[in-house]
C-alpha cells in the first residue's frame, strides 16, 4: 500500500483548542492570538501572495539554498524516509525527493500537518510524480503530537523548514526540538532546519510590512477567523497593522492596534472584550537567529550542529543536525 493516513486531531479538537486559545489570549493582561489561526483558506492565499512580494525574501531564499546544497548533503547521508513537520503543500520537499528517489528508489515520506485536506491533496500529487514513494500522512498538531509519528523504518531525515521554528518562544522551541530529537533514534539520522538570520532592521521590518499592504490584510484576517469560529463582531478595519523588530529579543513582532476604544463580543464564548485606544493584540513573533544562538538551542535539546549553510547575502541558513 503506497498511501496511509493517521488522524490524531479533527475539526472538533481544533474548534475546542481555538476557543480555549481565544479566551485565554483575549482575557490576558497583554492580549494575544496564536499565529496558527492566520491560516484558514483566505489566510493561506494571502500568505502565498506574501511569499511572492519583493520584500519577503524568506521563501525564495530558502528554496534557492535547498537547490544548491541538497546534492552535497546527500553525499554524506542518504535517507530511507523523510519526516516533514508542518508539511503543507510539500513543494520544497520535491527538491529533496528529486535526489533521494531518483531512478524509482523506494522512499517513505511521513508528512505531519494539522490540515487533512492539504495533506491528502499533496500526497496524491507526490504519488503520481514519484514511482518509488510511499506516503504515511499524520494529521496532527506538531506542538503536541510528535509522539504519533510512526517509528523509524530506516535512515531518517526530519525536515522543519520555512523558519517556522522562529514562531515559537524559547520554551516551546526547546520542547519542540527535544521532540524532534526523539524522531531520530540513530545518531546517523539527520535534521534539516530552516532559520531566518539577524540582519539589517530595515530589511526585516519591510518583510513584515510590505508596501502593497498584503501583510496588513493577512494580519487582520485572524480577526475574521475569530469572528467566524466564535461568532465575534470584530471590525478588522478598525485595527492597524503594526510590525517592528524587537532587537533585545531578536524577533519581529506583529500586532493589531485598536484605532479607538471599543467593545467586541464573542457570542459563542459569552465574552465581551474591551479595548482601549492604542491597545494591541499580539499576533505573531518571528525570532531571528545567529549561528551562535542556533548552536545553543540545539545543544539545549540534545542535538549537535553538523553543517551550516547560508545564502550569499547571509539572510537565511539551513542547519544540518543530528542527535548529540
């Protein structure tokens, strides 16, 4: 059988977690919403537009870097299976599959993502294009469910690309990396991690506040998600998009700032949320890294840096790591 799927979260689970996250985040002293709720259908389409903007260097830089380094990395290590965390459409994964499955070589691909529809559609495309591929998809939340990834069946490569790790605060980051280490039972197994690097503040801030205003609409879309899923009455246009680099914390912060004092009712939660003029909802952190900070976080999680590859502009790094 070339295709299997395991389901460890469903729409009921997602709805309950969303309600808990919204209640907790909007009743906190400093209001916040988790960035994973950007990505409904409209939000995903907006993010696709963001990746094509001239200011947003991350996606194209990582993709180009992958194309350059994959042949060299796989001279050292050739996996029998690939685990991808937050797999999405798996488009970047093709650069790896083109190499490791050449000539119909059998490879098992284990994508983990919370969106079953995306996993199923990407699996169908990959199975049509790679004759030796088997897909064992896992519908799950990577922050909670890494233990549900099936046991290794050979040399394993784990992928966590897109600098998604930068959306996690240090404690959650360490917890996730410890979980990733657990997916690599053999010291010869490898992790390929994408990280965005500290760079000129103007470049960083422009990537999250583009001149066309696409990121503004992407940020506001989280309020539309809340309106739909908990029967809220946010007026997204009354919240201003604000993105800035917090140098002390080495992170971009995205906020939605209330233009005026207002009350928002979340009917499904039986909750009224009051905003002062100028009060914000913190919607995303995107941490930026240096080689030294990456080595520290790997060491703390029981991982070791094996190779460090950066693009010519020193904007983005791909990290090749293993269990220590």
